C-alpha cells in the first residue's frame, strides 16, 4: 500500500479487507479490522468468523478472533503497538467515534487517509480477478436468456425480480445487487424498485441485474418488448444501441473517461434527446458494484489496461418509458472488450 511515510495502517472497510487478505464477509455491527505494520498483518474478526477467516486469508495474515463481551480494540492495539507512528486509516469508513476509541488506545502520530491508496491498488484488475468477473458475466448472460424465455403476460415486476434471484442461485452464484425490473412507463425512472405492476402487451421490459462470483460482480441491462414494438420504441432503442456501441468502440488505453461518455452522449444529444440521458455512461465494477473508475462527463481520468467498468447509456422519457443497454467492459492493450455477451436487440418476449 503506497502511502508516503506510513508506519502502520488500520483498515476497516470489508471490501478493502477482502481485496488485501482474500477473506470476504459482512461483520454487520461487529468490529473487523486489518492492522498492518512492516512486521506483518493481523486480521481481527468477530469470533463467529474466525475459522472461516483462517481458512480463506492469505498466507502471512494472522487471524485473531474476539467474542461478544470482549474488547476487540485490545487485539487491534496489540497488533499496531502503543505508538505506531504515522497511521493510515480509511477516513470514509472510520466514524469519529470509532477513531476516538482507537486513538484512546493507540498513540498515533500523524493520521493520513489510506482510502485512495487502496482504491488505486484495485483500479486495474489482475488476471485472476478478471477470470472471476468473466464467470459472473457468463452466468448473468445465461440468466438473462432463461428469464426472457420465461416471461409471461400478467407476471408482476416483483415476481420477475424473484425469478432472477432464483436463477442466479441455481448457477451457484449470488445476486450482485437488488435487481431492477421495470415494465412500460416505469422504465422512465432509472432506479425505480420493482412493483406489483403486471406485464402487458406493448410494454417495454427493462431488466438490470447481475451475478456475483466469489465476490466479483457483473452488471447487465437489456430492454426487451412484450409483443411487437411500435416505431417509436424501435427508434429509441436503435438510438441507445448506437450510443452504446459508439462508447464501446471508443474505449482504449490513453483515452480519458470523459471521452467515452461523450461518445455516447453526442449520439443522444444530436438526436434531440440530451435532456433524457440523465446519468454518466458507466461506473467501475469489481468487488463493488460501483467503484473506480467512474466514466463521468468531462472526466480527465486516463484509461489503463486492466480497468473494468460498465458502458450503459440510457434514454428516459417521462410518461412514455426508458431504454438502457449495459455491458461490462475491460480495457485491454488496444481496445475495450465486453465481458457480457447477451444479444442487444429489441427482443420480443411474452407474445400473446
């Protein structure tokens, strides 16, 4: 972890701990911390997790468990030492109360933020990480195919969301996030949660979900149609697909993230729908659903090989509906490659 002059680190973000040690869990309200010094790393976990942590943690990481009723900071303080010098913490994760409890036990010198350094380590995926992401993407593609084949008129958005969870579990994976399922005019609200609305002939069907494999996530969106599309539905879908493909074609090392966004945004803007594209073209993807890099409008972040993110332009028209097409992309030596491979056509489903 590159942080100048740092003599020790106290990390509490479960995602950082998973990345650095290989042990993934949600400790809920209990303390879990990774104490790092030049002499080694100590992972302090709730006793409920200790055996799992010892099995999963990387070689060289000592695991110490604590039981309810004990003071977990005792183990942290012992690992860091009474005067660790310059200490790195994750300021976005460590509350003021937790920091005060820590520094009442550990006489740290300067305290600096470790968050940027850890995020920088995670920014470019290793081959083993990419293999896990590809597995998650393949599973997501299969789930989408099964889902589309089984859609029926009258089925509610909530029922379809439940079906996604079942199909992902049948693949031995976990949902990467709470699925978005939207029919008809509901698809005009990008993050509307599933409702009891039933599927009707003529509805746009927006499906946004993903599988997670060993912690690494996929995120795919397709827009389908119940029955046959009308001319406007065809045209809006064609426009979003063109924007998607322009953005994907723009991806390469050395390009700024904002230029990928602009490649998609220009297509929609020139068609007179600039106000209907409400979000960035994509977000980073990996152990978290949203991580670096972020493909924001105007971003000067330079893309590098190994970076992974979504490409997901969308067009949302109030009172009519919305279309979004999303794939997961890795930057390779000369271009971007899509990890998700499901067809992107405006597929007709649930025919009469």
